C-alpha cells in the first residue's frame, strides 16, 4: 500500500499522485512547498529557474517568474522574456513523446555533490537474450526457455 500526496489543488481536490516515502507530498508538490517556504530573496537575487523539461518544472518556473514580478525583483520586460521562454518550453513539452510516468519516484536520496537522485534500479539491456546472457540465473529478469515453454502450455489450455 502506498500513501497518496496530501496537497490540495486550487479546485479543492486532493492530488492523487503517490507521495514520496516518508513525506506527505509527491515529488512535484514537495518541490513546490519547498519553493513557497524558502526565505524571501533579496531584490538583487537573480531568478534561478529549474530546467524546463516537464510540466511540473514549467509550473515551478512560472510561479518563480510571477513571484519575482510581484515583488519587483524583475522588470515587466524581463518577466516577458522569461514568460516567452517558458511558453516555448511548454510547447516543446507538449510535442514531445512521453508524458506522465507509469512508475513515479517514491523516494529520493542525494549524491555526495548534493544532487537529488531517484532510487537505484538495475535493468537488463539484453532481456530478449536470456538464454545466451552471461548473467544467467543471477538476473532478476532471467527467463529460461523452460519458463517460456510452461507459459505456452498454460496458454494452450
């Protein structure tokens, strides 16, 4: 059983994404609440947008630009340039293949350099060559030819 994110959306609905392990929020809403709780930046502090690679990052970037504009940290002209860049990123994200992951991150850790990391997962690059793979029976994804024969027999019944 997995916990769901407890963030309440502006519509009054609760986010139904999986929460990070030991946290009340999903990955996106954990980042959003961290952004909201941060100390008030100085007037001269530049905006540091996240890499605009998905819808969540685009929403965070938009929130940062609007916050900076509302607190007079950037000029309306600068805000227009940021918003144009965010619009371009949004169009690229819409046209890219992919979308919402079927296996969302449930826990994170940090590298020695302080970078956020998802869980470590190993997968076999040769899953279709199990019969000749040198990892053989030590591999979690190993499927022997005997297993395949048993599956075919049960399908025939």
